[in-house]
């Protein structure tokens, strides 16, 4: 395989993309260009302190071929994180999800095809729809696609575009579908940071519906090490599921947060459920572990959660400016 020296990371100023940029800088000698539109979800702070000789930021849109084409041409590989990522937002206005997740991926694929550039596409376990609580099966690479929300359907569509460009045009691409990430720099619209910052503010956590819904949690650092393993050793055309055996229902997570933050474990409110709310996600990552030898390092969810709580306490200046507007959006929906 051609040696990869220059990597273009789309969405590299977001929660997971920025984690991957840090991972590349500390675990490889690659140089990195971040292409990011700097939407509401991005943070320049998440990239602060990285060596200028190794990392540069280009502000631009993945759906803009005039920006994307020359950038793809000058890199050996693209790792594509850029997306609209929040299910609740996709229920309010699906339009940017179609634009960025579908047209953005199409635009990158066309550039990768033109310049024969290696592409790794980042996706989600939500493309598979949901499982029953008592289903002994977990998602595998063979599970049929069955997405529920505008977000997950646009991610599913983007995966299918990648598969078609591999088969029809020989684009050198891989795909990974990861479970729910947690860790530093996650936007406070998302479940775990929303509840942590609520408790900091003396506000009771908000649980959608019954709280029985199960998510399969993985630390963002483990997601990054898996993506690097696939970039380095993954087989072209293959899909890899990324997960760390971290199934927990939302009720358990809220109780853990409350306990770790010194509050009574029943000090939360049930609020209006999410429309079409997926019941359970669960990943079987055997293929990634056996074929590429990857293993997660964060085995203890409670310890990872405690460290994440400490991080949000220490970084209040980062999230505070966004808290009122985020909560006002939820309040308008009874959430
Ligand atoms: P995020 O919302 O925190 O970050 C997304 C980043 O993409 C932001 O920096 C934003 O500015 C950028 N972006 C958005 N539209 C863009 C555009 N048109 N052009 C260029 N940049 C644009 O999201 P995240 O949670 O870090 O997720 C990153 C990727 O990982 C997404 O593809 C998501 O589907 C996938 N994923 C996320 C999770 C999770 O738990 N968060 C799990 C599995 C997969
Ligand atoms: O206030 C809340 N209360 C609540 O009960 C919020 C914001 C969420 N929830 C529930 C909904 C979900 O069951 O918590 C669970 C997690 O919610 P999110 O953080 O919104 O994540 P989810 O919808 O599961 O999707 C996440 O994981 C897969 C990411 O946002 C996606 O980008 C990724 O693809």
C-alpha cells in the first residue's frame, strides 16, 4: 500500500474528529489538514496547542467541490468525520443533515475517485436501527440497514454511497460504524454532557421517556485508536464495527452521574420522549478485534465518566456560553 504522509480530516474541529487529530499527532508522524465548516458544533479550542508544523485548519464546507477537490488532491488519505450529528436537531430541521451528510460525502467521494485518494468514512451504529432490550443478538457488519431518524438515514445513505463508489469506481475506501462516544469536548446538547452541566447548574437531569433506552458507550480515545488501526491495516472495501461492550440504559447513566456528583440518585425528571426514539444499540466488534488486533483501553465506564465529569467542571468557560441557548431549545420542546 502507498505510504500515507498527509491526512485530511474533515470535521476535525468537532468532538470526535478533534480527538482523532490529537491521536494522530501523538501516535504517528503524519501531517494533518483539518477541513471544517466551524458550525455551532465545532470548537477551535479543541485543536489548541497542536504543533503548527503538523496541523493546519482550513475553514470550508465538505459539500463545496471547489474547496474539497484541491485539498483531496494534495493528501494521501481522507478521514471523513464531518457531519451534522445530533438526532434531536434532525427532527427539527433535517435539511442540513441531507446537505452535509449526503452531498458532503458525495463531494468527497467524487474527489477521491478523481485523485485516487484513500478514504476512511466515519459512521454510526444507528444505521442498523434498533434492537429489542432482550435480543441476544448485537449488530454485526452483516446486519441489514434500517435507520430510524433523519440523522441516521442520512448517515446510512452516506455509507451506501461509499460502498457504491468502491464497487463501481474502485475508490479505495473503508467504513467504520461506531457506538455512542463520550469524553471531553462533546457538545452540551448531547446526553452525558447535558446532564453533567445541568447538575453543575443545580438543574435536575432530563430523561427522555422511561429511560429504558440502551446505548453502547465507548470513550472517544478508543474510537480514535480503532480508526487509526483501520486506516493503517484495514482491508479496502471493508466495513468495521467499533464498540467497547459498554451497554447501559439511560436511567443507569443518569444515576451514575448523580451519584458521582454527590446528588441523590433519584434527582432527575422524566421529560417528553424523542420521536421515533431508538430502543437499544449494541455492537459486536469481533471483526475489528480479531482481524486488526484492536482492543479498547477504557474498560471501566464509571471511571471514564468520573474523568469526564471532572473535565466539564474544569472547562466551564468553554461550555458556559452555549448552555442557555441549548437549554432554551430543549425547553421549547418540553425536553
Ligand atoms: P460534532 O457535531 O461534534 O462535530 C461535527 C464537526 O463537523 C463539527 O466540527 C462541524 O463544524 C463539522 N461540520 C459539520 N458540517 C460540515 C460541513 N458541511 N463541512 C465541513 N465541516 C462540517 O460530531 P461528532 O459527535 O464529533 O461526530 C463526528 C462523526 O462521527 C460524525 O460523522 C458522526 O456521524 C460520527 N459518529 C459520532 C458518534 C457519537 O457518539 N458522537 C458515534 C458514531 C459515529
Ligand atoms: O437530554 C437528553 N435526555 C435523554 O434521555 C438527551 C439529549 C438524550 N437523551 C437520551 C436519548 C438517547 O437514548 O440519551 C440517549 C443518548 O442521546 P444522544 O446523546 O442524543 O445520542 P444518540 O441519539 O444516541 O446519538 C449519538 O450516538 C450515535 C450521537 O449523537 C450520534 O452522532 C452517534 O451517531
